């Protein structure tokens, strides 16, 4: 009986793009649930709008590029981009911010590069960066803590989304305010001590009030992804470790000016970025050593831009900067090919060579 030989892979995994993307969506649910619990229906409405815009934009671009619509539309990659972008923008932003950001991310950061698997930059962060630079006023409508009026019911959230007058006669400004990172940055620039800058209702136990619990939801979801082997531990650990190291060094040097490490970990989008944004398999580094270098660079840039840059939260810009460096990092950190050194040594010793 002849021996049947087949090409690799000999061990098949049930994983597919759709399966992996669904796992990411599932992992986001704890953070989204806490987001909805503390701040009301705004996040749900934006997620619903972003999902519809993402599917419509994806279908149009696939049709224009003459690609099979059904196969690519239901790989859930467009929904992952839409959800991550929504979680990075304020839930009190108007509807057109979400629609514009999602469509821009999918068209110019995904399909212009050739579609899924060819994008150089993280699409969601490209959409966020465009919105942050172009519409800074709308991108600062972050809700206040629930006890200070940050929780909005369904109809009030719908009015804010559609830019309709609120029934109470108030405007959206009555429910929104600066983030803790932003207020601390402004206070420090005005020569206030850190302890004076932190005398604000926006401070919680570890970082931003209430937002720290949303961050814990992202942490739970991120650990789920590691457990399911959707992502490796290298990028989250290296990014959060580098951010912690930078914050610790400056805090020990001058605690009157620089905040604690846990303040930086539980304020802003550090946990969301570490587990869900920096781990994008297409735009991140791929080798094990490269992942550590890539993620550590993100962590360092997050701290540097937060402290001395123009933006209080800098995860998006840090990720995009390191996306540009990912090919070079992979080039210099790629593991050796099995047998390469042996072949090179014996090639140099072939007869006739001096």
C-alpha cells in the first residue's frame, strides 16, 4: 500500500478570521457592559450606528473592488474596527463623528491598502487620529461621573446622538467635562502641585473615577483573549510594563509633579490599548522579540506624549508611530532559519573556493 504524503500543515486548527474576530467582540463585552452601566445608553447607540455604517461601507468597498461581498462581509473584521473606534471616542459625540470615523477608517486605512491583512496602520486608530485632529471640540465630550450627571437615559442619549434639544432644557455641556488626564495635565502646566491637581471629583481609587472599573472590564476581556490564545502575552505585558516603568521612575524622582504608575494604568485607554489595539496581528510586529520591542515602544511613547505632548491620552498616536516601525523591528528581530548557519558554512567550503 503506497504511503500517502501531504503538504503541511499536518495539524489543523479550527481557527478562522471570523472565529478570531468574534472572540475579540466577545472579549469587549465586559468593558462595554460596565460602560453602559455607569454612563447610560450613549455607548450602545454609538455601537449600533457604527456597526451599521461599518457593514455598509465594507459592502460598498468590496463591490467597488470586485471582491466577494458575503465572504468578506461576515468575517467580522469591520465590526471589530467599528467597535474599537467607538470605545475610543466620547459617547456624547454627535452621530456624524461616529459615521465619519468608521467610514474613513475602513476606506483609507483598510481597503486603500488592499483590504484585510494588507493594512500598515491600525484602521480604528487612523479613524480616531483623523477625528481628534479635525474635530477636537466634539472629541472632548466625555461624560461626567454618574453622581455628577454623567448617566443619561435612552431618550436623552438619543437626543445627544442626533444633536436634538434635551428635554430638561440643558445642553450636552451640562453632562460632559474634561477627562482626569486632561485636567491634571492643564493643572500641572499652570504650576499646580500634583496633589492639588488631583483634588477633583474625577479621581477614583486608582485612576479616573468609574473609568477604572471600565478598564478592569477590558483587563478581564484581555485575559480571556490570552486564555483562548487569540493573542499572545508579549504585547500587553511589554506595553503595560514599559508604561509602569516610565511612570515609576519619574514618580520616584519627583512625586509632586509625576503621578503614580497605577494612575497611568487606570486612566485613559491604557488597558484597552494594551489588549485590543496594540495586539492587531496585521499592523503589529510578528516575531516574539519584535513584539516585546514594539509594545515597549508604545508604552514609552504613551507616557512621553501624555506628559510632554499636546494630547492627554496618547495610545492611538503611540500605536500609529510604532506601526511604522513594525517592519523594521521584524527585520532585525526575525528568528534564524533552521539550517541557515549550516548551509552558509558548507557553501563557503565548497571545492574550488579559496
